[in-house]
C-alpha cells in the first residue's frame, strides 16, 4: 500500500474553469482508504473573535498548516498533501505512513499556542476507511487557478463527516512540555495590514455554503459559481486582494505578535532585524520592479476559494452585487438544496507561509471581524433552527 504515498502528487492539474470542472466527476479520484483526515480547531473561537482576537485565531490556524508542511518537508519531502484553511482551524488529508509525526508535531504546536496565546488548538484524526465504511463519498482533484496557484477540490461529504466525528470526540491537549526546540514554524509571516477592496464602494464577502446531498452537490455548487462569475466577474476581478491595496504593517506590535507565535519568546534581535526588513519592504515594494512583481504574485497566490465538501469563498463586491447573489442563495435555501452563512465586512486579513520569495508562498485570506468564523455562526444558527423545526 506504500505505493499510494504519491497519490495526491500524481493527480493532474485541471486547467479549466471551476464551473466546468464540477460538470465532470470523472476528473475526480477516490482518496485512498489508507489515508487519514486530520483536523485542527480553535476551541471557543467565536468567543475569541467576539473579544477582537480574530487575528490570533487566524494566525493559530495558519500555524497548524505551516507545522504540518514543515514536518512533511523534514520527514518525507516527496510527499504532497491537500490541506484546507478554515479561519479558526484547518483540515488535512495525509497518508497513514506519515500520520504519526504529523500528529506529534501538531500536539506540540497546540501546547505552544496554549502557552503563547492562551488559545486551545484541538487536534484529531479519522481514517478514510472509516468514512467509506459509512458509505460516504470523498473524491478529490486539483484545480489550476492561474500560473502560480493550484488548489485541491473535494466532492462528497467525507471531510464534513470526518470533521464532525473528530470534533465530537476532541479532548484538550495535555500540556506536557514547554520545550519548543523542535517546533518548526519557518516561513510564518503576518505583516500585511488590513487589505481594503480596490474600489471604495466594494465590501469583502465571506461565503460558506453547504449542499449536503452528494447526488446534486457538484451541480448546485456549479450553479452558484456560475452566478458568482456572472455577478462579480472572474477570480481576478472579484479577488479581494489587489496589489494596489497591499500595504505592510510596520508597527512593532505586529512583529512582536509574529515573534511570540513563531518562536515563543521575546528576542530583541528578531524584533529589530524584522522591523528594519519590514521598513525596507515598504520601499522595496513601491520602487523596485522585483518588489512590484512579488506583490502581483501575492494576489495570484491568495487562496480565496475552497471546496472541501462545503463551498467557501472570499470575494469583493458592492452591496447591489451581494443582493443579487442572495436572491439565488435564498431560492436554493428555500427549496432545501443548501444552507448558507455570509459575513460582509470592510477588509480582508491575510496570513502567509513563505517557503521562498519566488513562487513558493501561499497566502490564506479571511475577512476582518471573524470572516469565515462569523459566516459559520450564521450557518450554525440556521442548522439549529432547522433541527428544532424537525423535532
């Protein structure tokens, strides 16, 4: 069974619109049964967001992705895995052969986050074979959005099922050690300021949609994506991240927070050297051609759409455009095809994993004031209401 270690790596990149991809299920493959779903989740993230700590929650979720990718790099760099950023947590699909070092690293990271930020990052996993034992689908492919960015696309309720099972049995990670010596958060950066849309009349929209019927999931998400394309324009036009509005936050407080999460202690050399680098960066991005190219790549490598069984996307648009989209969403919801949550805010926030400054960096996008987490609150309220109506 070792021969499917490269299962995800070997999936072809589909260079076609998402709406077209969703029409052809033959482009998707079943995830191997000897892989596992790994989930991280910030406990009581809603409370933290309500206290104004959405940046801490966001950064903690990003750090779990960085922890896993760096662990893979040091253990078996040839293995590539799909992962999904969720604002207050993250989800991975990993071969069982590398599951143990990943769980060890995540539990150590969880302890680190509790020590540094007093947030409880819960960690859990479920084998894919247990998903299939319940006759639930978990199919995957890759979508090439542009020259730089390719992301995984999931069909079926496999991840949703796994996350539900894992979250039902989460236990707080026991604090065993404050030794962070082998914690690897290299590449973590969070120095972009709040990013406003490129037009003053636009807002940032965080949308979360669930079509639970596996038989019509691809069709329904395709309908919604076609409407989004029609109303807001293509991925480029509706991208909330524009090079024009990208601005570094040069405050010492921002670097101090990054330092705290990344290395877990106060280090004056880190603070000063990175502050000077950030100050230089403001000139580099403004006056140097290489700096302008990097900012363009950031817009291309910003992860603003995710299909993991849910449809999650961050877009920019006007109130009128949002109202037009809601007509379709409300219609589909009234006909019991979907349940959705939406959060509309003034700007985006971004946390980053910089492997190298050329093409190997990824930028996780969320909205301010909780973003995806706030959209999920609306979604969960609707779910509870629906369940109560059935009682």
